[in-house]
C-alpha cells in the first residue's frame, strides 16, 4: 500500500501506430505495479540485437502510454493537453553504471519508478525513469521541468528527444535471457512549482538545460539538409520566393513574436519564449515550443506554413505515409498554386531553364538565325507542369503497388520526364511524327522523323525505368503526346521573318532567271508565293489550281532557284499524279518542281490538271489504319527546255508559262538568293495578309492566254484543217456528194454556185473530205483529236445541238463565231 499516491490520467495505445489512444484514469500505484512484470519473447538478447531494426521495433511494440491527456484520440505533437508524469529515456549510460543512475534518482528525494528498455544489458544500460508530479502540469511546463530533473540526474545520459511532451513510453518487454531492471520508491511526488522556481524565467527556452552536443548535432542536421531553394517544383519555388521571415509575415502573421535576437522567435500560442531558433539566415527554423505545430522539427519555409495551416489534416493519415502524400502537403500545394508571387517565380525560372536547355537546338542559315519552335513549345509545356512531383501522379496497381500499364501513365511520363518532355511532336505541316534530340538513346541534336527503332528503344526504357510495357499502349500514348505537341514549322518560320519593306517578288524572275520584266512576270510570282503561304497556314484547304512553268535552256538555274526558295520543304520527286502515291509524295513540301513537262503525253497532262485542281488529298498513309483528308500545303512549279509543251488545245488555263534566260540577270542565284530568302517569304506573307487574289486578272490574264498559245504544242493536223476551213465553198456545198467535195478541195471541180465563207463543219467532213479518208478508218482517238483541234481554233466553237450536214448526216458540229461571220459579211 503506497503512502504517496494520487489519481493520474494516461493515454494508452495498443501500438505505436494506434489511431485511437484511450484515456485511462488510475492510481499512480497501479501503474507502478503494472510495470513490474515485462512481456518476454523466445529469442535471446544476442539474437534480438542481430535483427533488423524493423524486426526489433515489432517485438518491443507491446503497446505503450503517454503520461498525460491528449486532445482527441491522436498522439500528435500539438495534441497534448496536460501531463501527470515526467518520463525520461536514459539511453547513453556508461557500462556498469545502472546502480549509479538509480542512486542519482534516489537522491532527488521524490517518488519514482525505473525499468529497463528492450535493449538493456549490464554492459550497455538503458533505463526509463518515471517521476510523478504533485499536480497536473501544462504542456508548456512539462519540458522545462523534465529538462531540469534530467540535469539533476545527468542530462548527458538522456536521449535528446525524450523531453517531448508527446513522447511514447512502451510497456516493458524483454528477450528470454535479458536482465530486467525494476526499481521504485514510495516518496513524496515531485514538486512541480519547486522545480520551475529554480529558473530565473522558466518560460525562456534559452535557459533550459540541454543535452551536451545537441546544438552541434542540430547544426550538423541543418548542414545536412538540402538547400530548399535548390529544390525543384513548387517547394523550391516557394522557398526561393519566401524565407522563414517573409513566410511568417505573409501566411501566419502573429504566430511568432520577435525576441530582439536575430536568431530567436517566440511561438505566440504557447507560454514559453525564445524557443523558435532560426538557422542559416532564415532558411530553417527549429521550434522547442511544445504547443507549436512545428515542435521538435527542423523546417524550411514550405514546411513551416504547411504544418501551421494544415497539420490538422494529417490526423487521419496512415502511419508511414510519405510527407508528399500527406493531406497537409496536398493542401499546401493548392495554397501555393494560387499564390501569384510563387507562380510568377516558377514560370520565370522554368522559362529560363527551357531557354537554356533548348538553346543548342536552333537552326541557322546564312544571314538569319532561326530559333526553333522547340524553345517556345517546350516553355509552354513546362508551364503546364504543376510541380516537379509529377511521378506521384502515376497510377498505381492497388495490389502490387507498381505503376499501372496504362496509356494515361505513359502520356504522363512522356509529358514530364526530362528525357522526353517536349521532344515528341507532330509536324502538322507535313503530317509526320517527329522527335527532337538528344534522347537517352540518341545523342544527336535537332529534329528528325520518328523511326521504328525509336519505338523499340522507348519500349525498353519504359520497361526498365517504369516497369511499363505494351506495344499498342505505347504507340497510342506517343500519338496522344505528339498530337498535344503538334506544330506547323513552316508557319512558325514564315511568321518569324520581318519584312524590311523592299519589294523583291515582282522582279524575282527577271533578277534571278532573266525573264522579261512585265506585269505578268510580277503577278505569277506574287500569286504563287502568296498561295504557298496561304496553303502552309490554312487547315481548311486553299483553292489554287495553277502552275508557273519556266521554259528555257539548261544551266540557267531553274531547279536551283526553286530548291532554294523551298528551303527545307522543296521536292522534285513528283513523277506520278494519281493515287495515294502522289498524295504521299507531296506531304511535307512547300514547293514541288515538276520537271520536263514536254515529255508527258496528253493523258498525263490531263492527270496534272486534275491533280492541280485539288485542295485536299485523301489517302491512307503506309501502315496507317484510317483514311484521312489533309489540306494541300504546297504549290507546284514546272520546268522544261522545250518551246512547245502544252498538249491541250483548249485547257491550258492552269498553266502559267514564262520564258526565262532571255535577258541578263541582275542577281546571282548562288551568291545572292540565300540572303534574300527570308525577305522573299516575309513579303509573300504580307501579300497573303492583304488578301492577294490567287488568280490572274486584266492584262496579266490576257498575257497568260497569249503565252499559253505560244507554248502550245501544235498538232500537225491543225494547219491542214485551218487551210480547209479558210477555203471558200459553193453555197450548195452540202448538196454535193463526198466525191464532188473532195474534187473541189483538190481543184478538180468547177462550180457555178456563188462561193461563200464556211460557217460550220463536222468531224466526218474533216475526216472524209479534208483528209480524203474513208470513215471506217476513223477511230474514237482520231475523232477526239479532230474535235480537240476544232475546239482550240480561234473563232470556232462547238454546237451542243444537232444539225444536218448533207451526206454526213445529222450530228453535232462546230460553227464559226457570229462576230467573225458578221465581220466577213461587212
């Protein structure tokens, strides 16, 4: 029976991870009795000491208690309401000094109970010392009392963290052969006020006894911490924007009070003073205040505000949850994301980082440095990343904890991993999947088309680094990411050119190819280059079905001129104008040269005209799954050395021929053109912006018709037919039989009938009379040939209605223009 006893209240938990600490009120003597017998397990102490720490922790965790009352059921540093017991861990006792420590406690003259810890051995003593106080003490009173008592016993032997008011004491447990130390004395309870009176000011934290070397250890701990201003993402940006001082002022004004010392602050919510220690000029804070949400923790500005504003959210968090997964961390991120100062800082730094990173990816040409759009696009992508903890957003398999093999995860990786971020993109101009090096498997630089080997290398990387596999899912994710990053390189480049106001395009053909200067020469280049810009920029397709054709001798630079004008998007590989092959050949081109038009037959010319009239190309790409419709992005130029190359007698309006090499050039293609390319396209862009019509009008249109006729290939039959039609015929011409008509044409028939100008004719008449050939030898090909010649003759037109042509029967024919007939009559 204890002479000295009183009711005390403990908070008891079944284990260290307990979420439900139960409040138990008992006599102090009952607690002393409960500590008498330890829980013993089967292993020896030697075996226990060989175990991993996690195994040791599991064996010693037989439940425990906190020597006071909690606010609620959670054992958190700021959840302690009061204490009835001083509980001290003495883990640094010298070998063989167990009895010496007990004697030191006895000298205090107050009630105590001592019991040994799980790792205790005579050669390495470890003891727990419990001293009841004569009254319930506040959480702020607890630490100064505990430290003063420890100093009376020998504070150098104490665990530096044992003074925390929330400290857990395990119920006693031992290995099978361990020595268990148990000692108590029934004496008066510790006078709490008497201990506090030994301080000049017990609220002044700087006066509290310290475990020797703790300050040095604390500073070593600070030195070991990563500089928070060097961290990536939101944490680093926050700490670069706010240090401890400015964070206090902005987010928790009044939480701390200035002590007059540069490195000491007082937590305003407690009773003690000067317990918040500032390190490294405001980079870190360590609080000794028991009621401070940061109590016992070394924090940077981010964690300072996180704990003060949101630590209560972590009360239900599972033990062992990473800090970055804690509800307080998530809430802190939300707070920071709406802080303009931090986000502005983050954006600024990410832009600088992106600029530095992509500076080596610029493409250069003589006289012009072109900044690759990789820079601006990548900066935009960096802005979209909320923080550097994107890996935390990867979906996990609930059973294995590994990354889910999902398209969403692969997209997240390719969008954020530094190895791939901003590097996989869709060339919207060419409709091609592109990649910007360097890559983990390709140390090159610049952009190139994505290859099959890239699929294989990426699959290997994802499997090794993220444990994600699946060919179809990877291919789908690559398509998603590239579509998100799509860009039009040609549009970006042309928009980057700034025109100097000097007009070059109207004289371009004269200056570089020696064409005769005319409004026609000026207009065909203005309209063709404006059309090229319009098609490069438009996603809806632009109507432009014309082709400028250069005709002139070899060696004057026709192809070189077009090649330089087309920059990286020139092609002379178009040889077929039908089917998906033709559509594929022009993808990714701005200017296409169609060479040697004179070698093409009439059917090929017809195919060209049909091809030119399209605004879109519809096809299914090689290995593609879907047929799709792409706007045509290019224009076409023809070149030939022949003087007659237009095959069609009537349908040459789509061709704008011009003779080159007829006058001396004023500029050199090989020396001057490179330096003017950007200005030429800048000027073409202005024409496009101003709405330049993409067709010829007025004098230019009239000149185009003249040139089309000049360069039209004359059918050998045409002269003979023209002479036949020019011959005057008897008024009763269609009353004559075919033999008489042939004789007349040959000059072997005299007639008394008045002679008149012919005003109509039919194909059979041409074949049987003009050519003197029997109708049975006239195939459809010959018939069409005659029709084409007649259609192309000036002053003649086809009649859609039928009429009778004497012995040739009723059929459709051709008639002379009424205007010409009237002129002949007059």
